[in-house]
């Protein structure tokens, strides 16, 4: 039960179409990406991307580090990628 209580907020916060798209993009890249790169991949504006990144970062799903003028985001908790695997494996045709 403790494990379920610990992961429930992570699942709840990751289970959003834009956040899933961000996680999928970061997974495909295999390296930290800037907000601009994530914006272009997700096809949404900077304010919305930043909001979604903050939610994922606050939940410990993403990490962020500053490189000069840029913030680079990466997946901090790879267990969240199991959600993407599950979605892909069970997607409705």
C-alpha cells in the first residue's frame, strides 16, 4: 500500500496528454532538452510547456539544470517510462 500511495501522485500528474507527449519526446531524445526543443516537438506555446515542465519537475519526474541562458530538462525518474510502455503496448487500434 505504501508503494501505491507513493506512486499515485506521479501517475496522476504524468497522465495528461501534453505531459505524456513531453515525456515521450524526452525519452526519444535520450538526452536533456531545452524548453524550445520541447515546445517545437509538442507543438504548443512556451507558457503551457513551462507550466507542464514545472508540474513534472515538482513531482520529481523531471530534472532541470541550467546551461548558460538555457534550462535543460531530462527524465529524473525512469520508472515513469513504464507508463509510456503500457500505453504503447495497449493502445487501441
